[in-house]
């Protein structure tokens, strides 16, 4: 469904302790995603929104909710016209889709997600 939250991401400076915290608190488990970067799928059950854990990029990097959009590029352009700042420009997730991250006018991080199996 377009324009709904579809994914969340938790940044961390210490994967071990952060995974231990969420594992003990919520019984979440974590699966390393293949590739050169450190990224983990958060496994919470089958009836839930999807989540991931990534390395913290900067001190202001907080949890990010991703909204599924028709077009990341069109949404970025519209967001900028409405006062948003682009934090992460459009990037592919090969074979899956495209993402970008903005700061809304109040400084909240919001991710944009576009499904596209031809992304690469």
C-alpha cells in the first residue's frame, strides 16, 4: 500500500549490545544480510512491519521509519519544495528497490521506499 509506513531501521554504534537489548526486551532475533556492509534483518514474527539494524552514520542518526511511495525521486522533489532536507539521496537496494532519507522541516528523519525488482 502506497504512502504507508512499511519498514523501520534502528541505528547502532554497537551491534552486540543493541541486539542483546532488543532480543531480551522484545524477543527479537537478527539475521546478517550478505554483503560488505554491516546490516541485520530484525526478525519479529510473520505478522509485523519489517525492520533492520544498521551502523550509526552520525551522532544525530536516530531510528528511521520508511514510507512506501510510488516514486522516491518524485517524493524527494516534493519534500524539498515543502521544506525538507535530503540526508541520503536516492540509492538502490539491488533487486529490491530504491530508498532515500530526508529530514522533515522539524528535523525528523523519514525514509522513502520504492519497490522495484530492477533496481541495481
